[in-house]
C-alpha cells in the first residue's frame, strides 16, 4: 500500500492524523475543565504542528488565566507564534493585544497589520475591528467607506459578537456622518 501512494504522502497523512487527534483530545480536556491536561497536549501539538491552533489555544489560556497564572505578555508570545503559522484566530488575538495595549505595547499600526491579516483570512471579528479602525483612522488611513464594507462583511460572516458590537457601535453614534465625506 505505501508503495502505491508513496512513503512521503503516507508520512504526511499520519502526521495530519496525529495532529488532529492530539488537538481533538486537548479540546476535549479543555471542555471538561482539565486545563492542565489540555495545556500538555497543546504544547505537544505545538512542537510538531504547523497550523497554529495549539499556539492560539495556549495563548488564550495565558490571556484568561485558565489553568495557569494569567500572563498577558506570555499570551502575546504564543499569539505571535500562531500568527507566524497563519492561524487567523491567533492573529486576531495578537492584533487586539496591540489595539488594546494588553500584553503588548499600544500600537495601532501593528494592530491594523495583524487584524488585516486575520480579516483577509475571513475572521469576522478581525474584519469588524479593522473596519472600525478604518472608520476613525486608527493605525490606518481614515476611509469610512472601506470601514463600512469591512464591518458589513464581518456581519455577513455571522459572528454573533460582531452583531452585538455593530449594535453598540450604532447606539454610540455610529459613523456620525463620516460616510458623506469623500476621501481625498
């Protein structure tokens, strides 16, 4: 059988199965509240995985202090690793770290960069926050039309948090006539 599909292909398939198995087991441990066991499995997966999922999960444990002492700087390190592996959720979290100055210096340009990467990847919350940054020129050029396109795209992606964020955005004054302005 291996001769038919080739040893490199078989090795790749086994590697993918192992990664998915370890990540699934870690997710189960996390759901059961066993954060220590989940952390062990995610650390194992992060040593041989290139998906970034394990790094994002570990970053969230440190960010929220689940099973470990809360450490926002350590969370940022893990989100950087996740972003390096093109995990859009981890990239979103990294962008938000810079946007809010949590675990990383407040830096709207870096926030826009990482949120932009996650937005291109289709991550709805990143599209929403990048859109609001575009509306107000936070870290990127002010462009209300582009901002509303991103916010609308985020809502279309169906993220419930985005819908609540959009509702709050309009309740707090929305675009305040910014769409009437044309960019130079």
